[in-house]
C-alpha cells in the first residue's frame, strides 16, 4: 500500500507551528518523548518505547565460520524489519530505502565503532566463532524509528549472554545454562542514536521528530554518539541545506541526551539484574501488569496543553472551594466520575487512572499571563472584557453620586457660581443614575 | 594505533602530500555522446564516470507534480577494488551510497523547475582509492552542468580525517581511510557555505568535529574553484566552434 500523502495544509500547519516554537504534541523544540525500556525473560530481548514508537529487539547467536580476513573475530549482524504492523505502507520482506538507511546507520553505530568486543566471541581461530544477530522488529511507527531501534539494539546486546563452550581437541561442547553460567557480551562503550529534524531553511532543529514532523521537515540529522561524547556515526541529509553552526550546536545537545539515555539503560539493566537475582518474575508479562506494554493503556492524550497552568495559588484555592459554580473541572472530577481525569491540587498535575496521561506544568514565562486570565475569569463569574465597560460606567455613576451628596451641603452656604455648576452636574448625573438604575 | 604513521615528522603524508592538500583532480566534461550530460573525474587514484539522462517524463506512478524525481545508480566496477568485487551494485553499501547521492543532488538541483519529470544519474567507479562518495558527487555535478540542468550552485564534496589525534587531514586516500581513524565526508554548496549532506563513521571525539568539519569545507571550496575552471575551459572549447571563445575574451 502506498503511503498516504501529506496534504499541503497539514504540512504548512506543522511548519507554521514550529515557526512559533510550538509542536503538535506540546513538547518544546528540544524535548524528547519519554523512553521506556523493558526486558524479556530470555537473555537479549528488549522492548523499547519512545513515545508511541515501539521496537522489539532480540539477540541470537550461533557458532559459525569467521571471515577469512579476520579469523579471530566474531561476527555481528544487525537487521531491522519494517513490517506492515508498524505502518501500513511498509512492505514486508522488501528492502525499502528507509530500511537500508536505518540498517546502515545502526551498522555504522554498532559495528564500525567497535562497540562490541568481537575478539571475545572467538571460540577457535579460523574455525568457530560466535555469530551474533540482532533482529529489530518495529512494532509501531510514530516517528524516529532510528533512536528507538538503536536503544533497543543496545539494550538487547547489553542484556544478552551467550552459552559457555569447552573445546577438547576437535570437539566443541556447548553448555546449557544449567551446566555453566552463560557469558555476557563485552561492550566497550554504549552508543545511541539521537535524531533531529530541521526546519526554516535549516535554521531550527527539533529533537525526536514524530511522523508528521519527519515528513514535513527539510532535512534530518542523526548522531550516533556515546556517553563519552564520542561520535560514532553521523548522518545528515534531506532536501535542504544546513549551516555548520546548527550542526555543532545539535551535536553537543545530542551528546548530553546520549548520556541521559545511557544512564537510563544502565539503570534498567541494573533493575532487571536485581529482579532476577531476587527470583522475582521477569519478562514482558511483568510489563503487562505494570500497564505499560498493552497498547490501550498508552498515552491517549497525545496533545498536551502547554498554555494552561493548573498550579493553584492560595487565593484561588480558597475562592474555588467557597464558590460553588466556579471550578468546574475539579468539582466534576472529584467523586462523581472516578474514571475521569482530574487536577491534583497540590502538584498541579492532571491525574487520571490512565497512568500516563498528565498535564505538564508550564514554564513560568508564558504561564503568568494565562493564570491571570484564568483566575479573573473565575472571580467575576465569567466576566470577560466586554463587561468591563459596564463596570466602569457603574463606578463613574457611583462616584458622581457621592460627589453630589458632598457638594449639596456646600452649595447651600457657598457662592453662586459653583452652585450653578454643581446643579448642572448633579442634574446630569441624576439623569444618568435613573437611566442606569431604573 | 597506526594513526601515528599518517603524518611524518616533516608534516608529510603517506603519498607525499601535506595535511591540507587535496589530491590532484583532473576532469573532463562531455565524454559520452549518448547521455544528455557526462563527465569523467579523477581525484588522485579514484576514478569516476558519471552520466546524466534527462529531464524526461517520469513514469506515472512515481511522477511528482511539484518537483523532479532524482534517480541515482551508484555502481563500482568489479575491478575497482583490490579484491575483485562480486556484486557491482545492490549490496547494502552501494544502496546506501545511492541514497546519499540522491539526497545530495536533490538538495543542489532546482527541483521545482522540472515538475512531473525525472533525472537519471548513473555513476560508475572505475577505480576506488578512498573518497568514492566525494568523487562521485563532484563528477555528478559536472555531468549535471554538462546536461544543462539548473543547479542552485556547485555542489562539491570532500573528506577529512584526523591524524596523530589532532591534525586534520584533507581528502583522505584509501590507505589513510583504513589505517587511520574516522573519516568525515561532507557535501556542501561552497558559495553559500551550506551543508547538503554529511556522513561519518567510526569513533571520534566531539571536540574535534569543528576543526575537521572546517577542513572538509575548505576542501569543498578548493574543489569548487577547480570544477569551475574546468567548466569554463570546456565551454570555451565547445563554444570555439561557434566563435564563443573570442566573444568571451
């Protein structure tokens, strides 16, 4: 099936939004989607989600012949599969342009940077070495497959253990895990890919693009980078041109991101190892219980509302608890609808029984304004700018009435002139008052 | 690593160049009569032929109503490398190279001028000695110019690497590629100093990137002036038949 074309107005909308530094899902330009890592029960299987993009990785191994040019090194193959499961326009078993590109970027990141110690995979030189295969299945395509796949591949490789062997003369015996503990793979460093998409003639770069952003962008950059700020792979290309300044800026941001991701991967590995040593159940069934693997519990609310700030200050909270009608959202959510999304008064976060839906508090700059408007709206019970005129008029009238009351006693005892004027004034105001009050 | 030997104490490289010197570039436009444009380019021992057909009508299902389709085919002759190659094209590396060339050329061609059309670029590497991508881009530029296709400006590519851990090398050869560290290939539009494509592999510290990138961009500038000279000479030669040579003077 052919990919549905992106209409011009959709594209223009995204481009315009980026121009105003907004993104459709409410992220900031340099913000990444949340990354989640789960490990399977088997060694070397990992499931990684980046926002809604999900990739399943499985490492497998077999004994085979090494290459003649490198007789004492094991082999590493990386294979990315884009099936129609991920998106309807992917064709199974066909090498599309995207597949080749993703495969090559991952190969360069993991193979050419020598992240896996291949020499330790040698069993007997020129004869038998371990051949590792990393199979990556893209389960859902919501943009930025490369980042997600690279994290999945790295997690799976770091998690994988190959069986121990003993060589006696010609014979090679492969031990089961019951006989001898399997051996983990040696990784020299942890590289991950970080992608950016550029807009506005290569002046703005956004991190972690979604599908629609990828398709309306002008060029994309992929940095394969490890936690020591070493570049392992770099790929930049698209229909438009990029200045070198932007590239260098992005590269240093990418390095910071890579460090965070690697830390997260290491933490996830440690948690998994702990769970295994404590004999707790591990694997994807755990994810089911954690409500993170089944698609229905995922972020349903893909649009986060940046412009609203629900951090409640004291005045507002008192007011809202006193007046019955005003705080509509909170009142509804409290007890009548246990399933609905509601605001947590203390944190200002939007809670729901769907674990992943929440409102992210706004940064202070544009929040002040909105908060102000929000409060005002509630105080005056739905009064907006149109009603302001009426208020002012009422105030004026009240002032003049007060003036009249004050001036009348003076006029009795005072000179002629001011009295006249006062009378004129008062008559005017009297008319007005009757008009308004009557 | 073997990195130490790439640059001698006298500052000379394995083939006798200095760190900031390009290999000799020789090129010729209009080498074939059948294609609309063609070029032959030698960059040191890397030799590349490029042929351009088009713009011609695009096949129905590929046709794009707003811009031209750039179709590339990169192939390496079976005798181009030290070991005889089994597959001249279609392996992952050549497929990747094809995609990269396509991206680069699409960024340089004024694609909006040829809606519903297609431009075919065929590239054959006759001898591979490092910087294949760069030689291919440079040859393709010349072939496109020969075919009279509107470009934004010259698109030139150059590689750069790092020797002895801190000295950037320009335009690396095959020997330096395999014995040295990471190699950065950059395709740029030198007049506006924009990057059309960039690729690198192997480990490389981020702090060195600005320096190496700068060297590669300088290389692109130099290549552009060489290509420009070649194009002008070619035009004078072709035009001399109709007395253009004298008009140009």
